């Protein structure tokens, strides 16, 4: 394990009370070392063994005793006052219980090396990219549909004009009624790219943009600004759609895009690759087939070692 983590953050995470900042710390810690996932599971077992009851059960006798202990014995006992005090304790406890129960309980879904697809209670579908964390309620009971994201995910939201869908992502808020779009929030900066419909993207009441299909915007945390522009990256949705387009693209960039889209480990071996470019399109191709096409086009060799693919220059005529 490369680093430790504050046990208070773990406890709040297990209790589903962690803030966005704390979830970010946890996410970064999990990505530092695969062993940290094992440590997290061990902590979870310890936490479960001492987890308190999920519902508050008032202890009337203990409450009565506590009130009586504070009463001066020399004065006549006022049982009506005692009863009122105990009733007050139970009323306050019940109030806080109801307040807690009125808040939606959020579930957590964390992806590791592979992406995860989740359908929410309203029918919306979210594809969570690798090493990302989504928090969502079991059901949407209020006047909005709110989730939280750390990492990257593609959202395909079921339209409901009476109940907007809201995503909290690293200090920003993305609000929609029904559309499809991608959010990348792996660090302090956040990028939103719209595939269909319309999206409201804001970091504060005064910093807000409306994005249409084919547009994207980046929130820069240091400047606290949001800048919008047309989508230039042909493959911004590729990890979801599995459609990859390359036009005179360097082989190094092609490999980076494929690794992200397939959650794979493809490497280039030997010499420099600045002169290697390719124009092609892959649609729902297996990674191995896509690499074979690249190899044939650029006269390379493909070697597979366990889960790793290596593209290498040919050393002899074949």
C-alpha cells in the first residue's frame, strides 16, 4: 500500500455520509494501489461488526433516570414535569429520526478496471467508466432526481419535465430534463460533452452555460470559469458507443484512445512513432480485431502477453 487514509473518511463512506471532497480522497487512494481495495474491505468488515442499529429506539427508562438525576431531591418530586421532560426528549429524538428518514439514502457504485452500466429507478441509464464512483438514491421521491459523480460517466436520462435530473460533480452542477451526455470529473476540472438534447452546466449562480447537442464545456477550478466550444474530439463518447474514428491520427494517440475506450493495456514497443499515422473507423470491433487492422495497415506485429497487447515494428520481411 502506497499511502494511508484517514479512518474517519472510511467511516463516513460506510455510513453514506461522506462529502464530495471525501469521496474524491477515497477514489484517489483506491487508484494508488490495488491492495488498497483489500484494505477497504477489511475496514468494512470491522465497521459492520460494530455498526449501530439503523433505526432509533427510545430508551424510556434511561431517559426517565437521566431527568430524575438532575432533579434536586429536597424539592417535592413533580411527576408531571418529569413526564413532560421525558416526552420532550422523545419528541426531539423522533424529530431527528424523521428528518434523517426524509432524506434519500444514497447507494454507492464504484467501478474498477472495467466499466459498469446502471439503470436507475426512473429508467435512466448511466455507463460508469473505469475507476469512477457514482452515488444515487434507491428511488426518486422528491421534486428532483439527484446523483453524485467522481470520475467519468455517460448519462442517458429519461425525460421528466416535472422532475429535473441533477448531477453533482467536483463542485459543479449539471441539470437536465432528459438528454444524453458525458461527464469527465477525474480532478478539480470538469468537462461536459452533450450527445443529444440540452444541458445546464454551472459552478455558481453567476457562472453558468447552456449546452446543446454537439457542444461541450470545461470548468476550470482555479479560475472558477466555464468555457464552452464545439466538440472537437471525435471519440469523446467512444467508451460508451464503441465507435472510434481516426483521421490522420498519430499511432500514439490511437493507442491512448483505444486503451481508454476498451479499458485495455496496449503498448508500443521499439523506437519512435512520430511518423506513424492512420485514418480508419472501428464500430463495435473486438480490440484484437482492431489491432490486427492497424498492424496490417502500418505493417506492424501484434503480440499478446497475458492481458497486454504490444504493437511492434517488423524486424524482418514476412
